[in-house]
């Protein structure tokens, strides 16, 4: 099985604050990993390290076999140029808690923007792909609307379509439903379930335990900058071994 993500002994500090203290994670191609853990445990920082929005201090991360942010030459690691980092990042889609759509652009233009401007793909092709992605996330009727005319759940589905428009090989989700009104959470999770079913490799930071139980191949529980426990949902969620995992789950379940 091909490994899409391999993180080994990842360390990250901000000044004297050590936020990641040796995190390991592997996700096979097509796998879904759900990362759970209390606020401040380093989940967002870890996701940001995977697409080099944060530089790690030690360890290494590979995406689809390529070192993130570095090249190996003559046995030594060299930092990639900004341009190469940007190119590498194009293959990794990221969806945040806040949707950050461009407010002055229609839904369709939001989805077409990056492939047209960053990748300079042909407009007609991008348009076809964007329309089909918007159909896939249930927003075919909203393509000409502006973000402000959509609900939070609809905006988040546009954000997912926008990330997919770059044809990523990996999708990172950082609490994609945490900013939504409760009645809008389900529609976003449904889109994510569909993606998982279609074979997208995904790392999802979430407090939605039901989603993790149903969709995750592996559940990873982080606390204090380390992976405390990981395993299948039936291991980690239904039968946690570590006290910290039990305490956390008893609060969110
Ligand atoms: P989580 O997503 O699990 O809530 P984060 O990764 O956001 O946790 O944060 C982990 C710790 O790192 C927190 O103590 C946070 O304040 C700190 N932190 C995150 N980003 C920065 C930054 N850019 N500068 C300084 N500290 C940061
Ligand atoms: Mg976070």
C-alpha cells in the first residue's frame, strides 16, 4: 500500500514553547485519519507543518514520498525555494474552520481562481471541473451567488470544492464544522464522507466523534504535543486505553 503521508518524530517550537514533541503519523493512500484532542494540544500546528505553513524543528514529513519543504542532496537536507514550496503545497488541499472565501467573487469564480491564476490552466476546462465539483457538494444552484448570500454550511462546501479544484492528492481539514451552527454541520460532514468514500486521502482534525467513528480508518488522540493513543475507531473511541483519552472522550461524547 502506498503511503501518502509519513510524519516521523516531528518537533515544533514557538520560541521556548515546545508545541509538538515528536509526533508520528502515517496515512496510506486513500486512508482517513481523524485527529482528536483538547484545545492547545498542537493539532492545528501539526496540520500546518504537513503543508509547510510551519517549519518543523526536527523530524521529517513526507507526502507521497517527497520530503516536505526540503530536498536531500549529497546526504544533506536543503531548504526548498519558496517557489518549490508553493508548488508542493498545490497538491495538498486545506480547509479551515473559517471558510475565507473571496467575498467579491461569485461561488464559481472562487472555485476557479486558484487553478486559473496559480496553475494557469485553461479556463474552459477549469470551469467544467468547478461546475462538476459544485454539483458534487450540492451547490449547482448557487454558482452565481456571492459568499454572503450563502449559509455557513454552504460556504464551507464551497471552500471544499475550491480546495478540490486544485486536484490535491491529500486533503487536510482543521475543525471544518466548528464554526457552524449545529443544524449546518451534517451537510458538511456528508460531503466529507463522500470524499472519503471516493478514495481521497484525508487528515481531519475534528470534535465530531460520530464522524470519526464512522469514517476514520485511524483515530489519533493528541494531548500536550504528543500522540497519546492511536488505532481503529473501535479501539480508540470505544475502548480507549489511556487515562487522558478516556477523560477527553467523557467530555465530548
Ligand atoms: P490545537 O489546534 O490543538 O488547539 P494549536 O496547534 O493551535 O493547538 O496550538 C498549540 C499551542 O501552540 C498553543 O499553546 C498555541 O498557543 C501555540 N501556538 C500556535 N501557533 C502559534 C504561533 N504562531 N506562535 C506562538 N504560539 C503558537
Ligand atoms: Mg486547532
